[in-house]
């Protein structure tokens, strides 16, 4: 049917049961005749937990080292999804941002993507595999790991979809809309449903306001 890029957030991968459910959705997309590339976030609150751990040993963690630490969360999620798919007899390979070739500048914790190399992912797709990619991370020309900041996995998915010329980029979430504020921190938020996607697109390009 075509190439599809899917992205799954941390809450969708928070435990083994949810990882298996995601793997089954990926398997079904492939069995429907699609080439499937999947971008994953870290499981649950892993990123926040790693930040807390870093600050427990250093009041001001070195940003390069912190990016390397935080990137492990997505690597864990990607490999677990790949293992679940293998157990379902679905051909698959997991790739980090560096293995794939997501090149960024050197602004640690808020790096910008400067290039997305597609040779490796196209080769894996041609071999009949699903490709599971770590979101949120990239690599500099010097080989240092960087992270893209909050929401970085969405950025990874959109950038990869554009680089591959994918007609679809599906971002899966467990919430019922797009909120104007963190629902866990604020008592009242407005929620924008799919009919308001034009405004959401503007937010993605320029930020709220």
C-alpha cells in the first residue's frame, strides 16, 4: 500500500503490555502491505527519572553527558519494541538516531536537525523489515549524541517522514486532544480537537501564541 511513519509516545510504551499492543499494531500495518518505519519515545516517565538521577549526582550536569544519558531511554524502548515484533515473527531492526544518520548541530539538549540520511533505513525496508527508530536524538559530525528537546520524538518522526517522502506520518497518543497547557499542572485547559488541526499546524511551525 505504501510507506507509513508511525510515532508512539512514552505513555503508549509505559509497560510490557502496552509495548506488546504497539508491536501488534505495527505488525498489522505491515501485514496490510505497508512499509513501516516507527519512531518511539522513552517509556513512561523515563526521561524525567533520568534527569532527576543526573541532578542527584550533580547540581548542574554537563549538557553533553546529560544528552548521552537521556538518549538511553529511547534506545531501551526501541529495542523492546523490536524484541516484541521478533516474537511475533515480524522482521524488524532497531536503529538509534546515530545509526540511522540523523545529523544535528552541537546545541546539546535543544539540538536542531541539519540532515537526515536515508540510505540505511531504505536498505532495511527493501529487505522486508520494519524499522524502529529512536526519537528525540541525533548525532553531531564529531559523533557526539544530542537530544532535540521536549517533543523531540515528534520532530524526529516528521523529519524522517519528510526525508523519506512518506505520504503518511501517524502520531499516536493516549490523550483526547491537544491541550493549551499541561493537564497535570493546570486546573483548566482548553482542548483542541481534530477540527482545529490548522491551528495545531501553526503551533508546530512557530510555537503557541
